[in-house]
C-alpha cells in the first residue's frame, strides 16, 4: 500500500502536496525485522507499474526478500489490479488523524488460494516465524481464504504463527471479522491486538472501557485475555497495546503481554509525543517478535515491543526508522537527551 | 487580506520562503459558513490584480458569493489601492506568535459610505444575518462610517447583526475604538469579544485579570457581561472567548455566552495544542452563528462555537479547514483518536 | 480526476512527494471558461469524501457551477465509487512525460443514462454550448451511453455541441472508439482532435505522418479533414492541434481549424518551451470556444485557441492559470518580455 | 525592496508559497561590488521591523556597509512608512515574467533632501564612485530631488557618478522621467540604459526597432548614443544592454559601451538560458563598474559587465550569486562544462 | 561548522533533504552579540571554497567582524583543510536529537600557536571580553595550545575571559579534557557549563544526579560550584545551565549563576517546548555576557541568559534568531500571547 | 559517496537546503545493472553510521548485493574513517555545474590490499564481469594498489574487466594517473573514457580538439583509439563518450565504440536537454555492459549505452532512474511524446 499524506498537519482536502510512504501491516513488521538484521521475506501481490516499483524499492532498501511477490500485469487503465492507496493526515489538538482508504480492486485483494505455494515456502523448517493479520483477511473473501491457507501451512511446517487482529471497520463488519477469525485462531501461537480489537474481531468484551476509550483499565484487559486463552488454549502469547488518546499529538502508550500463564506489563509511556501514530501496533509486533526470536525474556520482549512502537511513532510513515540499538536504549528506560 | 507566513516556527526576518493564506475577520466567518452549506456572501473592496484574484479564488472555493465585491483598478505602482498584507509567524515555547501588519492604503480602507448599496443587499429580508466587526471599523474613518451605515441598514431590514469587537491596538487607540463602537452597539444583536476586547473597545473592566492574562476568572467575565447588557439592553447575545496562553503551542481555550439572561459556558479545552492560533475567535463566531441559524440551543451553539474555534486552530491559516461534522463531533466531546 | 505529480522532473517510482492537481477533459474547458467570466457549469459524479471535496473546492474557485454534480456516498473502503486518479511525471530531454491511470471503478464511470436530467439542464435554451469528449465516452459503456444521451439532449435543445476526440489507448481500443464515436458525430457541431485522434477515434488516415509523428504535414491534415466533413456534413467546425515533439521540454505547437469550407491555420509556435504539456488540447478547445462564443472570427478564434493552449502549457497542472488578457496578448503575437 | 516570487514557473495568483529575496537597483550593484571585495556602502531608508531587518541581514551578508541607512520607526499598522514589496513570477515559453509593484508609501519614497548628509559621506574623496538610477528618482518627487542632491554632492566631491536610466512605466510617465532626468545628466559621468531606456527617459529615438523589440539593431543604438554624447558632452561612458527576448527562458544578451569616442561591443550571448532575468541590467552595471575601478580596459570592462549580467540571470533573485572569478571565466569565453 | 539537518523530525539515514545552518560554540555567541548591536569579532580558520563562504555570509549577516578569519586554500579534493560538518536530527517523544560529527581534518583543527597575532588583537584594551570554550580546545592538540595562547593573551591585555566547558565525549576523553582545562582556568574569569560539564571537564562531582539526569538538584550544583571557586579563586562568575529532559520536545530549563560569593538562580522554564535544543547553552552565554557588558545586575544577567537560551531553542539552527527586546520581554516573565 | 545538491539551479554558497543522493563510479554502474535485473554486487568500505546506512539503504533498494561491503566503525568525531561527500550544483546558461569534493580521509580511501578476498569473490567463474575505474584508483595509493589487485584477480578468474578512465584532476595529477593506469591496462578488456580521459589518464592525444572542447572531431577520436589498441592489443573494446557543451542545460551527446577492429558510432543526441549531467558516463558504461552481457551486437550495445547515458541525465542524482524498457525505446530512436 502507498500512503499519501499532507505535510505537517495539513488536510487531505486542502493540501497542494502529498508525501508518499510505503506500508502495510505485515509489510511494516517485515521491514523492521529486516532492518534489524533478521532474514525476512514478504509475500504479496503487486502491480508491475511505477507504483508497484515504488513499494518494491522501499521494501528492498530494508533488505527484505521480495522474490515471492507476485507481479500482476498493469492494464494501463487501473480497472484491473491496482496498487492500494490510502490518504492519511496527521491530527493535532482536538482533531484526530484521518485515514481515507482507496484500496478496492487491488492486486493483493485478488490473491486467491493456490496462487502462492506456501508449502514450498515453509518447507524444511526454513521459516521460523510467520506473521499476518486481520487487515489482510479483511481485504476480500479470497484473502481470508489465503490467510487460512497460509496460517495452516506455516503451522503445519513448524513455524510460529503470529496474528495481529487489527480491526478495520471500513473493510468488514465486526460480525464477519469474528466469523473469519475464530476459524484461524486454533492454528495461531501469538495473538496481538489493540484496545478494541479483541472485542471487534473475536467478540471478547473488556469491562470498564467507555466508548471514547480515554482510560483503559489494565485489569479489565487482563480478565479479557484470560477469557481468550481459556477459549483458545493453543495460544502461548497474547499481546495487547493500550493507547489512551490525550490529544492529537500526545498519547499514553503501553502494552501488556500474556505468556504461559503470566502477565508482563511494559513500561508505560505517559504523555508520549506522537509525530505520527500510524504503525505503532506494527512497531509493537516487530519489537516483540524480535525479542522472542532473539531469546529475550517475555518481560524484555514486551518492553522492546512497546519501546519500538513508541519510537516508530516518532517518525512520519508507517515503517520503523530507528535502529535496534535505539529501541534497546528506550526499552531500558533511556532518556531523550541529545546524543552527540 | 493576504497573510504571508514562514513555514514551521521560522521567523519573518530570517525565512527564505512565505506561505500565503487569504483571511480577514468577516471573511473567515463567511468562508466557514459557506463551507458548511449556508448561502453566504462577502462584501469588500479588492484590487483588480493577481493579489486580489488570489483572495477571490480562495473565497470562491468555499462557495461564498463575491459578486458584491468592488474591484478597484490597479495603478501598477501600489501607490493607490493596495491589497492588505500581514506577515505572521507562529511561535513556540516562550516565544509567542507575531503579526506584522502591512495594511495601510488598502482598497478596503478607502471604502466609503455610499459605495455599497446596503439597502438593496438587505432588502426583502433576503439576508438573515449580517456580521462585521472591530477590525473593519478600525481601518479608517470611512470604514467606521461604512460599518455604521451597513449595520444600520441590516438592522432596519430585519437581519440579525453580530459584531466581533476584535481590538487591534496597532490600528486605533482604545479611546477611538470606544468612541466609534459605542455608537454602533444599539443596532447590534450579538456582540462577541475575547478576553480583552470588552475593556479596550467598550470600556468595561474585568475584575481579577492580571496584565499577562495567564488566568482568566470566569466570574469576573460574567459580571462584566452583566454590566454590558445593562448598558445595552438591545443585546440578546454576548459571547466571549477565553484564551489562557500556557505556551506558544498550548493554550487553554473556552467560551462563555450570555443569552437572554442566562450564561452558557462552553466545554473547556485545557492544554489545547495549537497549530496556529490566528482565526480562533472567528471560528468561535462562525460556529456560534451556525448553531443559532440552524436553531440549536444556546448551550449547543456556544459549544459548537468553541469546538469550531478549537478545530480552526489545528490548521495553518486563518480560515476553517474542517467540516461541520468534525465540529459537531468535537462539540459532543469526541476524542482525537484516529479515524480510519 | 486528481493528478499526482512528482515535483520537477522526478519520477513516479522514486519521488518522496507528489503535487496534487484537479483536472479532466471537460473539467479543464469549464474551468478556463469560468475563469474568463463565462457562466459555466460542470456535470459529473464525485465521491463525498475529502478527495471529492478537493476537486469541488478547485472547481468552485474558478467560479464554475457545480450544483449539478452528483455526490456518491463514500463507502470507507474504496471498493465502491472512487475518485479517479492519475500519476503524471514531466519528462525532459529524450524522456517523455508519463501518465499512469488509476481511474478504474470511479464514481463517474458508474454514471448511467437517466442519472442526470439533461433535458432539464438544457431546457429553455439556457445553455448555449455543450462540450464533452472521448475520454468520458471511454470510461465505461454506461458513460458512452450517457455521452450519447447528453449530446442528443443538448443538440435537440439548440446548444452547440463540441466534442474533443481525445483518444486514450489505455481506456479503450481504437475499434471500440470508432464504433462508439461514429454514432455520436451526427449530433456534433464542433469536432476537435489532435494529430492522432481522427485516425484512432474515427478511422480517417492522414497521409505523410510517420509513426513517431516528428513532422506533421499540414496538407495531409487538411485533406483528412476534408474527408471528415464530407462524411459528416453536419460538422460546421473541425479543429485540430498539431504537436511536434522536439524534446521533453520543447514542442512545435499549432492548430488548424476548418470552418464552413475554409481552413484557418493558427500562428505556429516553433520551439515552444513546455512546463507541462498536459491540458494543451483542452486549452485549445477553451480558447476556441471562448472566441466563437464571443463572436470572434474563425481566424481569431483558432489563434486564441492555439495561444491559450500554448499558455496553458507554461504552468504545471491540467487547468488554465492565465487570464484572458494574457491569451489575447499572445494571440496577437505579443512577446515574452517581462511586464513590470 | 523585498521580492516575493512563486517557486518555479508558478503564478502569483495561484501559488501557495512565495520565495523572498532582497533587491533593488542601487542595492544590487552595491551587493555585487561588496561581494567582489570592494569597500561599498548603501544609503537608504528602511523601516525598523522584521521586513527591514530582512533586507539589512541580506545586505550585511555581502559585506556592504549599511551604517548610513536611516531607520524609520514602525507604526505597527503599515500606514506610515512601509518596506517596498514586489511580487515577481518567472515566465516560460510564450509567457513572460511579471512583476507586480507594491511599493507605494515606502520609507524610501519619503526620503527628502537634507535627510542624508551627502557632503559628509563624499567628503575627503573617500568615495570613488557613486551609483544611482531612474527607479529611485521615480519613487517620488522628493526622491527625484534627493537624486539630484546626491549626484551633485558626489560630482562636486570628485566621485565618478554613474546612473542607470532604468525606466519603469508604472512609476512615472516618460514625459516626467525626461523632465527629471535631463536635469541630472550634466553631473553624470557614466550613463547606462537598456534597449528602451534612452528613448523613454531621455527622449532619444533608436532607428529600426520594432515595438516588440525582437531584433535590436546595433547600429541604430550606436547612432543614438552618438546623439546622446553630443547632447551631453560631459558623459565619458555610455553603456547599453541589448536583450532580445526569444522566449521566457531564452534571450539573446549583449551590451555595447561608448567610451571616449569609441564603441566597445561585448561578447554576444545568443540563446542564453535565463533562470530569472531580473537584475541583469544591474549585473551589467556592477561588472562594468568593477572593471573600470580595477583599471581594466573599456573592452574588458564591457565584457565583464555583460558576462556578469549573463551570470546574474542564472540564479533566482535580483542579486549576484557568482564570484568574480566566475565572471572573469565567462568574460574570457569560458565554457559551461562542469567544474569538478 | 555547517550543520546539515533533516526537516521536521526526519532521520539522517532516511531523509532526501538537509537544511543547512552555520554554527559553532564561539560563533553562536559572537553571532548573537553582534545581532544585539555589540561590536563583535570572530577569529577562526576557514577554507576558501563555497562552504567556507556559506559560513562567512551568515557570519557577516549578523554584523560580526570576520576580518581576522584565516582563509586556508582549497585543495579541491577535501584531503587537506576541510570545513567541519555535523549532521543533526531533531528528536521527538522518546527519541532524542542526534548529532553526528564530521569534523575531522578541518581547517580550524589545523590552527596552531602563532597563526593568529592575539597580542595585536587584544592590544590597547580594544577588546573588552574574550569568549572561547571546550569544543575548540578539544578539536586538536594544537587547538588546545591555541586556546591557552589566546586566553593568556586576552587575560594579560585586560579582557574578561569567559570559557564554556562544553564537554564532547566524541572529541576527547574526560581525562584529557581535565588535563587540558585545569591548565586554562587560572586565566579565566567567567566559567560556564551545563549539568554534566563540571564533572567531565574539571572533575567536580555533583551529588544526587542519576545517570539519566532526569532530575537535577540545585543544591548539589551549588555545592559543586562552591568547590570549583575554592579551587579556582580567580573565577568571579560561574554559570551553569540545568536541563531536565522531559521528552524530545519538552525540557525543563533554567540556569544558576555564582557571582562574588552569592548564587543567582534564573527563572525556571518548566515544560519548555523546544523546537531545537542545540545552541541553548550558547544562548545562555551570550545573554549572560550581554547583561554583564551592559552593566545589568547578576540576577538580571542570569535571567537574560536563561531567557535568551530558552528563546534560542524556539528556532531551528544553532544561532539566535530573536531580538534583544524579545529576550528582555521573556526575561521579565512576559507571556507567549500573540503580538499583533 | 553522498552528494549534497542545492535544489534547482541554486548555489552551494547560498542555498538553505541540500538534496541528498548516493552515488559513485562503480556504484552507479552496479545500481543500474541491478535495476535491470542482473545479479550485481558492489564491494566498498563504508562507515557504520547513519551516513553509511544512507548509502546502504539506497544500494539495497536497487537489489544490488552489498554483503561484501566492509563496515568501518564510526569513531564519533569524523577524524578516522569518513563517508565521502561531494557538494554539486547544477548550472544553467553560461554557468556550468560545479562539484566540490569533500572526500578526503574516507573509509574507502583507507582500503588496502588484502582487505577484500578478491579470489574468493571471483572464484568458480561466479562473476562474469568486473567494473572499476580511475576515480577509485585516484583516491589513495592503497586504492590504486587495490585496483590492481582486484583487476588482476578478476582477470585471472576469467571475468571480463572493464575500466572507466574517469580522470579527476582534483584527485591526482595526469602524470600520476598515467603512471598508475598504464600498469592496469594489460589486464583490462573493455576500456572506457570521455572526451578528455585518454589524454589525461593514458597520454594519448586527440587531434583537432580545442581547449574548451566545444567541437569534438569524431575522426580524431578514432585515430586516437587506434593508437590505444595498438599499444594495448589486449583491449577488445574501447568506448568513448563525446559531450559538447552548448550551455548549462543543453549538450550534444554521443558515443563511439571500437570493437574488434571496427568503430560503432552511436545515435547522436544534438541539443540534448540535461537535467543533471553527472553520471552520464556511468550511464553509458552500464548500458554498454548490459548490452554486451545480454548478447546484443556492438552497434546495439553502444546505442543502448548512449541512450541510457542520455536518459540518466534527465533526472537529478548520479544513479539511473529509468527502466531498461525506456532505455531500449530511446535506443531505437523513440520520441519524447507523452506516454499515457
């Protein structure tokens, strides 16, 4: 997906210029992990035109392997396969950020079971971890089927499977999300969501949350997660980010992770200044996965996830622009004092 | 008026580049109301050159009717009628925003009684509401006379007349402002001002305000307004915005409106992040007028005014860049959580 | 349609930023004529989201009437009605400009006969001139049907009908274009095309043109036009622009118009520097139409069209940014010496 | 004067942003000569506000002495002394550059005889050369009087006096220019003009020039200059630049200088690419003056003037951005091959 | 030194564009004092190429005298004398600002004793104050020797000597800094440092400071300063800035100055918004020096220093962009309310 | 190397902003060939800091393999290994482009024989082609030694060796270049140079070339190349680009290649508009190598080289931003007509 954003805090309707960024749920996680030196690949379907090449160039710059990307021919008119777009503006004060999707009829939404040879990809235990999530499943019925196909193949070939619930009301209804996702969870090992995802995508309520989610009760989330793991005992890890929106530029940010019967709350970032909040959840995912793959403790892993998510929100664009050393510095409580 | 502003927080003296915006007291109110779908016109006098066309294009883009604008010929040298300019920089931290006026000898300052046929414009009750204010009156003696002429015509033709006191010490003295304005108030229905206007433009003191206006006592304002309506019983509504400046980027923002004997305080926006504070008062006016014209309650109207004023300050430039739906969302206490 | 363009001569694939412009065939003509003070309306179908509002704001800024635009609701996902996009980069040297269409599934492509009450619009001879063209017809079968419906209604209500052939190979085949267009011409009064349109859209060959169209023989075009008017004797005017591409930045530019049995060649602009060649044909159309509507001679009208087309290519974006006085200055052979 | 210019080839009416430059006739000459290491001062009257400081900072950066600048207090409203502005856009193709003056009521236009102690400044033969010109004289009657006062003082104190005729039709009529200037010439040593100045400011016709000045006959200019020096035998040098406008971006550029009875034509720059043609004449003046002050021959001096004028037009803004070594390189016929 | 910075909060590694600023420890102090009207000179060694000229132009724009700058010839390859560069990005949230030095092999680092005739410069008590500091001393052994040479010459010629400790761990070790600096202090009158400098450059510990310096105990600093003045009784003034880093954009900022046996704490700026924190210490120095040179009291001087440091951090770049009036306004507790 | 360039035609000395590009002789060739789908690697030595990462990211985005890059640790001060920089401005008109090198003390200049295991890299005939050139050899004596070491290893392992003479007078003298290069040629298969390289780097004169190289006689080049291949009979191919500088923006551009006893002149691009001429020679090399590796004829290969070089000069930055299809289109004489 290419994101087009007005500079500063300008508005989509009134800007003369848009900044362009590549991004996407799985993409952002793969991008960050490749930056940090892990061998990482990304499977998708792109159009063979300059917009598809824009994403390819950006993906490659991180070092991620894009050799499994399927290239759809460009029909010249944009009627057949398109590159997904979104127009995102960054809010301030009482005005929140806004994302406008233009992701109908995309090449990836036309991906269907059988297009990718998942068993070849996961064979021989070459892949240790497979990550996907709810936005992909929501793109189309065939994408939901591919999600199931790929998760199953990964699971059966011994890869850890993580799944970011990532509810998007514009792409599907909560009811349809629940219907699709419940079917996937039994093959998932690591389940991740934010303050609203578990309810909207799996149907688990959190007690004590008001509609505007201005205050998020940690205990309520814990009880909800306990219900989730009772329902899906295959889950070894359940991570959830908690974002309280103080204003357009200031959020409270933290995460909590359930792992093998215990809860690990992250460092809490109160009054975190946010340059661009998009991608924070993916930043959490990639930090958590990095920690777990590197053999860190659950506490360190959730702390790295939260720190990386906080740092990702300090730059414009959906993808991580920090180094793993910077994430570790913040994870350990390091200050924002100048480095020179 | 065209505003020229350095990008970001750069300074007029040292910037290589200026952003250009159209704006002005009445202009901003008309612009917002036209955006929100009300039939709106704007009467002014512009120079027939590219700078005048700059304003015309921007005005038209909102849908406001500019057919009553008087076009002064351009003499080529800028000695006769000019387009008013201001150079405005946006402060941060301990450095406040600065506006540098360059609005002498403008086409509008040369407007004189008789130039506009106000009775034709207001005839037949075609116009429900007429809004002007203290900056226009301050531009020149002939403008002050036109203010009186237009207010009277509007009043006599049955339009509601609102007037934003909007004191500008650079344009006239407090003494002259009081002399002119006291004469106008008897034909005004809705009087609007900010934390300092009532004193500087009408001579009513507020108790308990220090010079830097860092804390604004609501009770003091109420007592002051009570004095105002005793002096001018024709006033049905008196609105006042209250801005406490925490820093260049953070203000406390609220409003309070007197209506038919009662006070309606708005929601208070504590620690409101401000992208650009210019136009906040006009945002309040236009929100309030919209509410009243749409038949909202006084409480809802002042809340809409304050919300709209808060939102207007979330973008660069003097004019509103939000939608009425966004203003209603904030008015109802809606959060700044991302919309996607 | 919104056009997104890299600044300068940067490439779509590698730019960090896109400039945004509104444009479109009929749109550009309506925009220019409204700028020049003619009462002008534009009928289209837009999505009710910030991208649709972007176009609306720009349209209104020229003064054109958009009250007949149909607003399609936004489904939030971009799967239903979309705003058409194109990504256009400006070439230089041996590298030509490139336009990448992303205009499938647009709100306008879903317009169908009956959606617009053309007879009401054209009734009472309120509309003197109706202009549409081949890009609109190419968008979808229903658009082709609407083209026929609207042209017929205009013709029957006494409006002059002009049609810009505007072949786009990415949107339909030459065969399909010919099939659709031959059906429309009998109700058209003024037919306009460029160096390749008559062949691709109507099937009339031009003798002596090589594949790269580096040299365009005026005599060949005349003979071709003579064949066209023999085939469609209802045509009173046939205009054709002739562009020889010297390089990315330099074109030879002229036009020739047939009118009532005679040919009127325009002033020829040899080695014309081109800031952005997109919209040149629309600039020709609008200049020609302006001239004819204002009662200019055929020679002056074609000269105004060519001059306006040349000037339109001196700015970025598809729409005219000049004044009618500037177009008249160039039409009369005026120099590019500084005006101060 | 501050110049505000749209980037690239955008238009004043439609640009969202303006680039800011300091400039002015005498200012540009002083700026260049200070850059090249000559001890140079500039006398003017500026407003003591950020716009005045903008000019001061830029002036000082070249090293020119601004200690004789008179600082007018800022009244806060822009009604009294203003900083002169101009809005200048850069044309391309058939569209010429446009300058829009906003220089009425400026601090400098209010300068009057007696404000500056010219005799102190020129005393003791401290000043070898004094340069002023027709734009300053045109600003107001009092400026014309100051021009006379200063020229006389310079002349009487033994400074060489140069004067650039620089006709501006927007600032005064040709008749008034002639009336004022004829009075000044007897105290002038070096008289400079462009292709139209001698006619408009002194009343000397050039034979063989058409209205659009597309071809400038060198012989005609020579005969005209001969008439000038017959009329004003005090003139030791008469320089004239000759600009033929091929297009917005391409000019033919040269100069010819009369010196002590002989003519010295400069190298001719055919098809010179012009980034911004404003200031070319001042570039010629400063190059010529530099050459003469450094003791170069008349031929070298005119060649340096023309080369410097050509180079000045290779950058945006009115002031020279090259080095004296670069000017000497071009003066000697040096190529535009990359230096690395 | 030229600083290259990504716009906004972008990162060095990923930005397509860098903003350029001139700066440096002594440079920033000289620049500010020249802006405020003091006669100020700056002694350095620059390369005679466009990068050196970049610094020269900026320096001159403030009015500072650069006639004592030594110009090293440019060898064309960058192998010999270079202009020092740094790449600095501005952090936000949990991400601090980062400066990357590229200042090896610079022209200034090759300055050696005897290159500058300090005794001539300071002779005749023409210079009232001499300021240098620890960054210069750290550049090379020969710079350390020049620091000693210049301080001694200034001291012996009766100039007040101020020295900003300014520790940079990337340029030398704490041990080497202590070794060099202890030798310099006996000739210094005014010693300035920040929260960590006294320890790193002179070896004096502060009690009660944790490693991240999130809370700075004023009493600890006082006791440390008392130890310093006991060790170096020649010091008449010891100033220290205290910065507590709340986040990338928000710092607590204050200063405390010891003067003749008493401590003068400045106004404390809690939650100061910081546009760019670089140069804050130099802003303190220049404000303090200005106050002392103008004969202000120690309290006013430290308050001016802290106010000026706070204001300097409200703009991008290392140098002061405010006026002395603005600094005095903030020093007196003035608000950030808009000035218009 | 990172290149920092003022936007447009601004000057290094006076720009507020620099655009950043990665580039370098071998780098540009590897980048282009990787873009076109060949398996390509680049061997270099970079500093492990954000500037090194800037180059790494850009390199990876093309797909080139950077796993053989040696990462020098960053010392924090820039005194040890640096990233090479150059400041390059783009000329116009009579002002040529200027490149200012800041490439002393770079990590790559410290590369020495033995640092890279060339035999491992070239072993097993895994590498078909090895390209390096004169800029690398000129960086330092140890680089010259590495050039010899690598060329020998490539040659002995059966790779085709190409070498771009690329003389840079700022990096070494002609005498030293000849001394080093003569030693290398016997192991080289494909020798490439521009209009001056053969003389400066190998000592072969071309008859009939004047100093400014405004007209380049093809026959003279042929005779010179004949002498070269007589002296070095091992050379199978000698390519030379011929650039005649018409102006800053317009060059005549062509190439001629000797292959196995015959000469193949390329299509000649007269009056080629040049957006940025840097990298043109590398564009020729990469096009030629691509052709030869793909089995094209010598004529097609030189035509592809010249076309690719022409296209590379249509974008800012040193690296190719076109596609192989675009290069083939131009190679076949394709026009610059818009593609849409």
